[in-house]
C-alpha cells in the first residue's frame, strides 16, 4: 500500500488544476472557511493571469508525460465570472486537442447563477459535474446560505437544479452540524418528493472548523467520532426516500490532490496553493503561476512530505485503505500534528451491516 501510495502521488500523467477565477461571492455563508483567511490581490483573475495559466499548462505538457488534464473550478463563486471561465475552458480544451490529451472539467458552485442556458454551455465545454451545497430544509438553508443582502436562496437554487440536471450531473453536498441537524428529516422529505431526485446525487459532510484541524468542543460542528453515528442515520433516511446517495467508501491510494505531485490550486491573483482550504492564506503559498517556482519546488514541500505511513496510528489502522490518512491540512493545524481520523474509523462495521 505504501508503494502504491508513492507511485500514485508522484505520477506524471495527470495534471490536476484547481482554478479560482474570483475570490468574490454573492453569498455570505456563516461558516465559510474563506472567512478565516486574509485574501490579497485582485478579487478576479486578469487576462495576464489567464494567459500564464495557459502557458503553465503548455509547459507542463512538454516537461511531463501528461495524458490527462483535470480542472476544478471553484472560488469564491466561479459563475460570477462565467464569461471568463468559459473562454478559458475553450482555450484549455484547444491545447488538449492539439496535444491529443483528455481533459475533464468539474465545478463547485452555490448554484444561484446556474441557469439552464449556462448548464448547456458548460456541458458542451466538458464540465462533467457541478457540486452545489444545500444545507437542510428551506428554513435552515435560508438562515445559513444567504445572499449579501440577507435574502434566502433555497427556492432559486432548487429551481436551477431542476432545470439544469438534464444537461449536467449535479452532486448535492449537505453540510451538517448541531445548528441544522433537526432540519434533515424535513429536507429529505422534500427531496424525496422532487421529480428530479434520481438525476442528482447527494452526500452529507460535517461542517468543519478548518482553523482548528477539525471540530473543537466549543463550536457547533461534530467531531468525526460523533458524526460517524449521525451520518449512518442520515443515509438510512436518504435511502428510505429513494435518493441517490454518494457515500460508498473505496480504496484511495492518495486521499486528496493536495498531497500529490503535479497538482496545484491557482488563486485569482496567480498565487499557488496546494490545498483548497488554504486559499488566501499566505502561510501556505508555494509559488506564483507567472513562473516564480519550479516543478521541483512544487513537488518538494510539506504537502509532498506528508504521508499517513509515517504515523503509527495510521499504519496500524484497519481503515487506512479507505481514508488514506485523512486531511493533511487538518493534521498540520491540529494540536497533536497528527492525522485526524475520519468517520470510517468509527462506523465501518455498522455501515456495512446497514447495507449502505
């Protein structure tokens, strides 16, 4: 397993890019991890930054044995820069075609600006999936995921999902904590009555206190051990309502792209991170897309030095093949500087017995 972990993390056939076209967002979610960072530079990427991204892709193709490009679009809210990102998608696709390389696009959006026309365009450009967050029932969601003017967003997002899911796969993420757990039954009753319920997939995630390396006792989020019991009940309820769930654990040699080579996160100002959760945090910067770094520099830092196989708690754990050591950023931020165990550690046997 350790050999496969190292082979996978240092592969050079896939270039994995996460691009933030903007730091701006039309929402003001109370728990957004980006509130913990001090963002710098322009809120939206310039033409110069876009050109440097394309140059980076072309140079990576020349230097590496690239067979596939994966682009994750996030933010901020990426659809605020719809015109810019679609033009950049076209140019990335053209580079891929010229080099006979496969390319796949994915997106994380709040869904508020996802019209059916935009869904069609994004699908034609190769966007395979859009993740949209719905935080429980309408009442709960509209308290947590609000517009800058404090208005709710549930109804419009649901209408957008209904009209767009025929053209592009939509994955619904639901953040769960002590503040909205009571709304989950109502939420799943609602989803169970939607005509589009089999066209989307749904999963639940504990709202995380990123600054503390996981949940802390004085916050409203669940620690993973506690959440392991909660999530079983949530998925059982989802299955009762005949919803498409997305929770089946599987062996992942490398848990996330942050600890893999040839994988970067590009901020709107061109600064480079390794992890989505550290955007805007200068402490974690590893370079700039302009070229003030080398591939060797990117592939030799604390992220690439992190390995769950260096920790006895992971080496002796029977769920290591499923969690891959968990979130490296949480390990860096935790008081013990140790990997934070995922819910698999605590609920695997019950989950299997429940036929999940």
